[in-house]
C-alpha cells in the first residue's frame, strides 16, 4: 500500500520546476546622429578681415590709386575685433579675441610714442647743451641725451623763420621773446609738454599753439601768419617746455 504522505508517491503534492529565463535580446544600436558642420570660428573671420584690409591697402598703393595711411591700421584692426566681440557675445566665450584686443589697445596707445621715437633724429651729444644765438639762428638744433636749452630772446630776424629742435631722451627748453608772433608745434612720445603754462602729459602728448610770448592759444588754431616764428619741438621721451 502506498503511503499517502509520501511526497514521492503518485498521489502526493507536486511542485513546478523553475524554468530558465529567456535572455533579453540586445537592442539594435541607435543610428548615429549626422555630424554637424561647424562654421568658421569668430577668430578666423576676424583674421580673414584683417588680411583683406592689409591686402586692399597694398593693392591701392601698388596701383597708385591711393596713399594708404598705415598708422591707422592698428586702430582699424582694433575696431574689427571690438565689432566681432559684440556680434559674437551670445555664441560663447572668445578669450583669444579678448586677449588680442587687449594687446592691440596697448599698441594703439603706444603707436604715437613709437612714431615720435622713430621721427626724432638720433643725433647730438650727452649732458647739458645751451644755445643763445645773438646773430641768425640755425634752422635746427638736435641733442641726444640730457637737457638742451634754446634761448631766442636776443636773436634777431625771427619773424617768418622755421626752427626745429629735438632731444632724444631728456628735456628741451625753449625761451621765446615777448613780441614775436609764434606758431608752436610741440610733441613728446612719452612724457610732458608745457607751452607757456598749458600742459599735456602721458603717451604722445602734443600741443599746437599760436600767439606771442605774452599769451598763446592752444588747440584748434587758425593758420599761422607769414611773419610768425614757427617752432617744431620734439622729444622722444622726456619733456618739452616753452617759456619766456
């Protein structure tokens, strides 16, 4: 007789055998997104515009169509960089252009000083030099390093004369008479200009003044008269002073 409690018997309870799970099939790879074509960077656009600007200037000069003032090249490039930064402000950071703009700003500020440095003749000696002509004054006076004083108070025949004076590094002092009409152009690459009390200083300071030794007006001036003493005074680095 079969024991009804025998789990192995034919009438005993049965249990289902666990079935093996069907492995999940791998998903097919997603189609690759089409590569986005990147347009030219802002820096490349600015560089291309600068090259076009330079090439156009050279072409105009080569064809004798225009005399291009190359001293305006740096400000033009700086304007291009500034416009590019404004237009590209929403597209992200442009640290490279900002750095270029900062360097160009410094170069523009120093361009006037460099121009004076290159324009002043590298002539003369070192130390102090004094000129006080009592006969006809020379057309130019040059000095290298130090201080040069040009005293014109006892010089005859100054009306209608052109006199140029320059110092490379140092100080240029010009003493003018009271009664002679003056047309003064004074400029320093880096330093100070003082014409009878009117002062400019910094990088490339300059003054253009007319009047007499008693009083002058500086700034926008009328053309000098034919009998004016025209003084062109330059110092590369240092100081120009006109006094009476």
